[in-house]
C-alpha cells in the first residue's frame, strides 16, 4: 500500500479525533485496500473512491480505498476517512448510524479540515458534479446531506469568523458530532442555539 497515502489517512484521522475529542482504538491507515481489490467486492456501479462495508455473520468488515485519480484530492481522503472514523465511533458508542449521517458528517469534516489547514473552506460545496453511479435514492441522500451541511457550515462561518473564537468553534463542533441525526439536519436550516 502507498506509504504516503497511509500517512495522509492517519493524519486526517488524528485531526478528526483531536477536533471532536474521540477516543478510538483505530488506525484508519490499516483499513486501506487496493482500489482494484475493493472493486472486485463492489457492485458494478459505485463510487471510484469510498468506504467498503461488508456485513458478515461475525460483524462488519471495513476497507477504505482511494482511486489513483483521487489520490491527490484532500477532500476525497478526508471524506472517506471521516466515514470510517464516524462509523467506528458510533459502533464504539453502540449507537446506530445511517448512510445519511455518514454523508452529512463527512461534508462537515471536509469543511473543518479545510478551515484548519487554511484551504478554501466552502469550496467543496460549489463546482462539483454528482456521480453518475448514483441511483435516485442515493442521489437524494447526497443532496440532503450536502444541503444540510452547507447551511450549517455557512452558519459556522457567520458565527465563528476568526481564529480568536477557536475554543467556542471547537466546543460547538464537539456538540454537533454527538447530536441526534434530527438535530444535525435541523442545524443546517437555522443556526443552533
């Protein structure tokens, strides 16, 4: 497996677990799969980069794969690492998690990591194309997550515009991470109180 990619995935995991103060016995880089191997286990149409989840009798088996075309896209690496971390944290808390929640959290995480790294914070909400592999329900799920996350991130931008408000910004993000799915979706509609 690509050593540089493993380092990037590990760095994203550290960033997310630090921001949200997550206690996880997990090394995300150990879940990396070769994209070709992942595609052998996936349906014919699917995302070119993603988190592979196979439900077995003994539990879920996970793998994170990054297509070579996405190798230098920090948002793709953050998104899929976010899925793995979020799924693992919910499992450790014995809390259910839906595909919508994973997509919503990854949109927020892309914003947070870009902001902390000094990259364009809201860039991933604009100038993108929906994957042609999506069926109608999948597309609706992505659209819902995208819309709710964009609204929430815009509210974060208004309420926490600078570095001096970092403690309050991080405290809110930690509350948000642990909030119910309904509350997270509502947070994109109006600023949380």
